[in-house]
C-alpha cells in the first residue's frame, strides 16, 4: 500500500511537470510578445513596408537626412512614444520606427524568424536612400538588431539592456524547466556577435531585474572586437531611457 501511494504521487508529479512543460512550449510566444499596449495609436503611420505578405506600418522623422537610424524596441514597448526623444537626440539622421508584426498598426503575428526577416527588409528598403544606416536595439530589439548587423553593413550598433540568449534569460526564471529543449524563440545573440564588424555600444541598466549583468557580459565577450560598454547605475530594465546618462551615451556614440 505504501509503495502504491508513493508511485501514485510520483506519477501525478510527473504528469504535473509534463503539463508545465507543455504550457511553456505552447504559450511561449504569448509570454514573450506583448503588443497589446501598442494597438492604440496616437500618430497616424506615414511609412509602410510590405514583406512576405505582411504590411508593417510605422513612422519616419527627419526625412532627407544623409544618415539613417533604425530603432527596434522591447517586447512590450510602444516605439511610437520614442518619436519626440529620438528627434531631439538625433537631429542629423532620418529615423525609422517600424513596429513588429502584430504591434501597433502592423499586420501579422510576431515570431523570431519574421522579426529578423522584417528587419532585413527594412534595411534593404532604407539603405539605398542614405549614406549610412545606424541601428539601436533595446531589450528584445537587441536580439533583432544584432542579427541584422551580422547580415548587413551597419554603420554603428547600439544595444540597450541586451542579453546573450533569450533561452538563458528564460532559464533563470524557470530553473527547473528544460528551457533549452522547449524554446522556439531563442534569440541567441552570442552566435551572431562574432559576425558584427561595426562599432558597438552596450548599455546596461545597473538595477536590471530582467537581464542579469552576466548575460550582458557573456554577450560582450562574444564580439571579435570588444564593444564599448556603459552602465546607467540607478536605472532598471524599463526606466533606463529616463536617465541623462543614457541619452548622452547614445548621442555621443551615434555622432
């Protein structure tokens, strides 16, 4: 009787664990991408890109400048809200803000393959119109930006609160789960860093509670040429843009 109870409890525990693994596997995109806050637009889109049948709708500021700047935001970030700041910070660049699939006014559903494809398509659309193209990627966007820079001739690359691997970040939140086996959305930036040849800046939040400092350090060590690094000591993952050091660091690097 005792061993039967033990066996039943072990079977239930195993079933529960398998259920948790299945939930993580099938819900990972809903857990990673959070477009809901971006759906209500305050500015009408004035730039459209069609890629793989999906229509992406965004904004262009400072049209006609010789240099361009592409900005890729976080997984729940309203990049529309960065319009005024980016205009002030980078007056000598044409700035392109293109929401991910399923975000703001863009069609489709987000996933890693689609986001990278759209980033490459955006670069290919923009680059013939400008002498150079610089890129900023923040949080999730750092994973998009680094893959773009590994495949295209980017002038400068700034990565804000970046990580070496989304799998490793997720593993820290789910230490008992086989995340590496389950993850489809991987964003393994460390694999692409050695192929980046442009100047790179890594901006880390000193109080970041989502991306541990070691995740950024591992990414930094993956580049062939060591990147410039800056820490905004009092900032956390979601507030780094509010600090003067962040603005000054980005502005100096992009100049």
